[in-house]
C-alpha cells in the first residue's frame, strides 16, 4: 500500500525531526494531567492506559485504541477480562523476564490477542528486591537499599535500556509491531508498567512527535496510578514482619526524572543523539518510523 502524502513528508523529514528531539522548541499544547490520561480501570492491574490523545508538535493527535501500556496482567478478574476483550487487542507483548513471570504468573487474557514473550532484562532488579525482602534482616536491607543505593541501582537499570543489545532489539521489535497494522491494537507491559514499559512509551510518544514535556508527563504518571497500590505493599511488608523500614523500596517502586535522564545521558554518551540511538542502536529505518506515525497519528 503506498504511503500517504503526510507519511512521505514524514519520511523525508524524519531525520531532521529526530535530530532535535527531545526539545521545547516545538509548539507546546496544553499538557494532560494524570486524571486526563485515558486510564483503563481494572481490578487486577492498576497502571493500564491508552496512549492515544496526545497532541503532536504539528497539531496532529495520537490515535486512541491502538497502543496501550500496562503493568502485568496475571491477576485479572473475570470482569477485567470482559473489559480487556472490549479493547479488541490483537497482540499483548510481555516484557517481563522468566523470573518475574514465575513469581506473578502468566498473563490472563481474553480470547483473541496473541501473547508475545519479549523479555527485557531488569538488570537483576526483581531478584535483588526479592532477596532483600526475603532476608527479613533490616541490617542487610539497609546495606542493599539504603543511602541512595536503591536509586543508584535504578539508574543502572535505565542505562541497560541503551547499552544492552538484547534490550535494544526488544524495544525495536515492539516499536515495529506497533507500526504493523496486521498486529491489531497492541498492549505492552512489564511487571509494574513503569520502567521498561515507561521507556518504551516515552520512545513511542517522542517518535510520534509528542513534545518532550508531554512524553515526560506520561512517564511520571505511573507514580500517580501506582501510589495507593505501592503504599499497600509497603504496609503489608511492615505488618508481615518482612521489613522494619519498607520506605527503603520507594526508589524501586517509583519512576523519577533522574532515571529517565540517566537513559538519555547514556543515549548521548553511546550514540551522540536520539536519532542515532533509534537508527543505529535500534536499527529502525526512516520508512519504519514513517509507518509508525502513519498508523498511530491522525491528521490535524
């Protein structure tokens, strides 16, 4: 199928666009707050969202109903399955490593969507968290997570989004799937839907031409959507005698601007620019970036 005139223009302009993104030089539409983001209410998952609705730098809008992000779907209720079925998903991409799947369980999905296992390493985050909690030893927990160590570990996780070849291949494959209409509406997720999923979402929105401030707001919204659930987890750890100071895990539960900036600093260090990370690191061609925008962005 021939590309539309807009897609052709996007193809010829993609390199120039990516060479300056992210930037504040583009038109800045009013940002949506976390309450305005199109959240999908489920009982068994708390961070499920439609990525549609964002206004791009040229006044177009990301289409609803084609790209979704979430936390893991292993605990969905029967009512949740009905809700999920209503989205008409064609593909669900699971970015969790086998250790995470073994702990929480495989996704529970309605009939229809094709599950795709595409693990992206968490740099040992899940295993370290389980080891710290399982020790029940406040001294060891402090040694592992205290004094800024938990946040430092998260920054290392984000560096692997750029430096690890298998991770880059998985991010690229997911973006290609999002550009492929044969995949149908696609949902991608990890365990909490905030780090691997957050980086994928930030990349997607940025490549679609969503201004940097809006892409960051979407990334940081995980803190709003996960806050109550994460607080209950910490309280449960304290009440269960597993942690005297569950606040130690807050840096592991949250997304932070410094984490995203660490990945972007690594992009600059390893590739010099976002364009080279996308074109060389991820191996995405201009025609693929054009197809992504053609499919997911509606005309202004």
